[in-house]
C-alpha cells in the first residue's frame, strides 16, 4: 500500500509550493473547455472521495501553467455515479444533452466506464478513465476511443503466475464477483495458468451472497485462493471465510491491492462479524497492486514529487484519514489522467490551427478534432506522480506491479514485478503463519502390487470429502535405502503451505508372520491330503472303501491339495517377486484355486447328485434304479464340471487377462503427517489388489455359477440326509463336508471384498477359509474310514479279512440286523399293551361267567328237578380267552429275536369276539 509521509516540515514545504502554484492569475480572454466526469462517491468502489480532489488539484495546476493551453481553461463538470451502470446511464444522458459541450469524458469504475466508452463513439468523444481495470476495456473494436491511466486488471495475472511458480504451486482455486471486469480477468488468468502448467481446480462465483461459494471452496479443499471482488463484497467474503475457518497456515488468499488499507476494519452493517474476526481471517493474505505512486523521488511534468503530491492531497482532503478515504490509492492516477488530457489537448492546438480549426469548435459531429486528440493521447509519454505514463495499443496504462502482504494487521511490501521485462524484485520479508511448518507431506504404506491411480483422503477437521492425491510410485524396490529413509523423516522448511495434500506413497507388504503361519497350516494340510490319498489307494480293495467310491475320494483329496497350494501365491508380494511378475502369479493363483475347487467340491457334489437322483424316487422305481449306478457316470459328471471351469478360465485369460491396479482405502493409522495438514488420525492410504474385470460379464458368470453350485449342494445334502445306500456308503459325510465348505465360501467371499483394502485381514480371511474347508473335507471323509479299519482290523483285501475273522460280515446284513432290532423293540411294546388289554378282558369275562352260574341253578330247578346238580368247577372251555389271545395258563416266553412281518400275528379276516373263538390262533403268539 502507499507509504504516506507525515513529517511536519515536508508538509509545510509542500503546502507552500502548492500555494504558490495555485496563486490566482488573470484568465481574461481564455476560452473554457469542459470535461464531463463521473466520480463514484459511494457504492462498491467509492474512489471519487480521493480521486475528485486529486483531479481538481491537477486542473488548477494546469490552468495556472502558461506553457500548457495558454488560451484555454479546463473546467470539470462532475456527478456521483455511485459505481452503478444504471445511475451512470442517466448521468451520461444529462452530460450529453445539457450545455455546455464536453470535449472529453472521465468515468471511474469498470462497469460505468464500459457503458460510457461504448456509447461515446456515437458522439465522437474521447473517454479517459482513471479507475477502470476491466480487461474487456482493452477491446479496440468495441471501445475505439477509450484510454485509461489505470492499468488493466490482467496486469495482475502475470504477477500472480510468477508467484505461483516461485512458491511451487500447481493447483489453485478462484472466487469472483459476477461482474464483467472480474469475469474477463479470471478468463485471462485461466489462460495464463494453463500455459504455465497450473491447474485451477475450483472456480466459484457469486452475485451478492458469497456464503455458498465459500463453503464450496472449503468442501473442495481449496488451499491457494484468488479472490476477485470489490471492497464491499470482500468484507462479506471474509466474514464467511472466518465462519468456515478457511484461513490460517494452510491457506493463502490473493486479493486486489486497490482496497483501502483498513478495508477489513470498516464497520459494515451487511456483515455480522466483528473487527477482530475480520482481522484474524485476513491475516497473511497477499495483494498484487499496480504501482500507482512513483517510488522514486523524481519531479514530473507537474513539478511535484510523489511525496509532495501526497502532502498536497492530504491538505486538500482536510485532514481525513487516507485509510478511510475511498480511492486514495488511485488518486495519483486521476491526477495524471488530467495531466495526460491537458498535454494531449495542448499537442493538438498546432495541428488543428494548421487545418483552420480550434478546440473550441468541437462538437459531437466533428470527427477531425476527435482524431487529433486520439492521436495525441496515443503517443503520450511523460513522468507523472504515478510513474511513467505510457499507453499501449489498446489504450491501457503500462506499469509495474507491487506485491504486498498483510503482516500483523498492516500491509508490507515484499516485492515488485515488471511484466514487460519479466523481472521479479524480491525483498525476502514474506512471513507465513506457523513459520515452523513442515512441508505438507504424508508418508504412507501401500501394498506392492500396482502403479498409480487417483486416491482419496477423508479430512474431518476441514470438512474435506475427497482430495485428489499425487501418487508417487517411483520406488519399485521395497528394500532400497531411499524407501527406508522415507519412514524416518520428511523434508522440513519454512515457507508457504502446499497447494494440496501431497502423498509420497510407499509399498506396504503383507505381514510375513501371518503369511508364514498360514503357509505352515497349508503345508500341513497338503501333508494330510497326501496321507489320505495314500490311505485310500492302499486300501482300495477293502469292501468298505470300495463302497465309498474311492476314485471320487481321490479326486477330492487332490482338489484339496491344489486349493491349499493356492494359499502360497495368494500371499506373495514384493518381498518375493518383482512387480512385473505379478500377472503370472495372479494367473497361477486363479487356476490353482479354480481347478482345485472343481475337483474337490465337484467330486463331492457328484456323489450327492447321484444319491439324490437314484434313491429319492418312487418306491416302484427304487429297485430298478439301484442296479444301474455305473462308476463311469460319476466320473463323467466330475469331468463335465471340471471342463466347464477349465473352459471358462481359458476364455477369461484369452479375452481379458488379469492385470494389476491400485486401490486405496482408509485404514487405522498413518505413519507421518505434517503440521500443516489436519487429517483424522484414523485414516491413511493403503492400496490393495483387485482384478480389473472383476465386475464384468465372464467373471460374474463364473462366480455366479459357483455360488449356485454351492447352494444346490446344500439342498441335495439336506434332501439325502435320511437315505441309506450300499453303493455310496459315505454320502452323509459328504453332505456334512458340503455344508461346511458352502457356508465358509458364501461367508468369506463378501467379507474379503469388504476388507479388500486391508491386505492382512483380507488375506487371513481368504486363506483361512481355504485351509479350514480343506481340513474339514479331508477329516470328515477320510478319518472315519481310517478309524473303522483300525478299530475293526479291516485291512488289505476282503479275502484277507475273511481269513482273519473266519466269515465275511456284510455291511448290508448289519444294517438289516439293526433295523430288525428296532422293529423287535417296537413289537414288544405293542404286545405289552395287548397283554394288558387281555388281562382286563379276562377279568370282565370271569365276572360275567360267575354271574351266569348263579342264575343257572335256580332256573334249572324250576324247569327240571331231575337234572343233575351243576358242578362246582367251571367249565374249562368257558374260561378260555377269546380267539387270538394267549392262554392265561401258558407261560410267557420272550419274543423271538426278529419278526419278519408282524402283521401275520393278527389276520385281517378273523374277528376277535367271545362267541367266535378259535383256539388254533392262540399258540401263534408264542412261536
């Protein structure tokens, strides 16, 4: 910002010079030339507060010079445009259609100047602006008569790009007020940054309320932010910046330098932040400002130095605080604009006189006088209080750029940049919040299986949702010294913050202890499989082994060993093979696991399938089906399943071979993080393995087919749980193995997909599922056979077993014997119930017989007195139980060991009644 000298002697001396220069001189015979000016005394940029007194001071000096326009007197007719194009339209109409005729127009504010300059050519008027920076005004086709002593806003952009490159920033963000001046400035900045290889990652704009735009900057993790807006909107923006905490050591704001020095301390009813809040939010921001005051002590065309000009301006302002006076920084530009106009008009006097014309003859239809004024302004070059005044081909002022930084609540000069010479003069006094900050670097671990991809972080403290991270995988050797050094230190240095979260990624390996432990279990499982396979082959002649389809069991053992062998390539990483060999490892892993699954599970599925097919039919078909279970059908079924897997894997490898990608996910902690980045300590970067075509057609078909096969196996095992067959005597054990394998596979598959970012957990789940499935299958299928043969001595062939025992025990006979024993127990219960019923009936029969005997004697005496007396003993036949019941006098014997058919005991044609007893049926109960 401007350095104001407040030394009393210098002020007195400057005031004396100013008094002498303004000493009134007679102006008799001078003709007046009128200048129509629009000074914004309020609005977005109240620059007229200082620019109007400065321009008036220049007019007074010009009018008192005898060597400049000696026959003319310049007079200023001005209005307050309020920096509003709508208000300026009305005032322009008054200037044009109200006497006297104006020879030149002097607007301020880019919006007002755009309106005035576009309309001025219709009246052949030259427009000379003192406070317009819009790049759009450099368009000569649109504004053919426009000049300005204020350089274009695009002059800031080369300086900004130079600073971005100096501080090694390649990613920035922007926020702008939606006006033409800032939109065109930002378009130019975007073009320049693109040429310099700098990315504008976020571009936000607002009309009146910047709240949403600021929140979007926060959400997108903007760190280096260029703000383009007027002073009043700047206070709104930084009030929202304070609320969103978008300031501090992680952020750098670039603002326009022509605000008042205390713009953030001015009370504004449009915001609800205190001065302390605003001061805290704006601390450390950088401004780029066109050099508007000559830094050298040189007397220009007005015979004043820059410091003498400031002293005279302060005297004219009446002691107002320059920090609270709008346009104080642009006042030298307004002063030099009047001098440029006066010198140009003075230069046109002679050429016009030669043509027989005079300046006072100007009217809105006179193109010749306008052309002479344009030519004079276009060739102007003089030393003013703002420096060397020169216009380029577009009518814009060429000047140096001042770079300042707000340090401790006041602006400090930190450098100059001359865009024409591309020369940066740096003072080296820039100060950053948190001077002891470490470079924004996170050192993380990643799995050694990939190249580079876009990764993401979650930043709780700054509301970050996703951050694009720079992946630096330049260290393919995991054991190199440079990699080890990354664990111990990060580069330190004082300076500006980084423009993003920079990640130096490092390979993360699988836990070797976990890999070794699982490998031991897998190796023991392979040994177990060899033992089971050897046992099954050696005892292939034993009838019990033969009835379990030993060739299918051999396939199961081989498949389990292949699946266990797949555990080893599943855990291979950069400790064992080079990155270029990973595709081969991936293919080998897939083939081992796929074919091993087909052999092991396919052979068990085949048994269950044929048991279900042959022994769950109708009763009349059972005997026929039992005789047609050919072994070749079982082997053919396994062959079909194996062929399907082999063909699908072959097509997969040919059409879309496996390759390696990198996937990142949040894990529990990270190694090193700088103090300039606030990241949640519960997250860091990890990379994991995934097939590129995992979710494409063919893999989906393969995995879907496997899943359906597992579900179908569970269903068939459940359906055949009560079936007994001699041909496949271990199908219940097979069903139990299928249950366990299917459940483990169906649970492990989704779990490993969820835990894919955590390589240790993912490997543990996948490998242990394979190990447990293989162990369970081998133990359930083979250990019971081993136990039976060991405990019963059933070794070698059936002939040797016959010599040892003297007879051959048929497994089917044993099953029938157990079934008959169960039926015998059930019949004993039925007979016990019948005996209880018979005892009750006998008691009832005895009571009726006694009653009948008491009645019979009396009746006989009345009817026949000659009949012999009844015997005191009852008739033995009358005491016999009803037909079909046991004789009560007969001893109860135990039931025979078995009953071929219990229905023979009670014929369906006989009726159990006491009038129709048949003694021949009674002894049958005890045979």
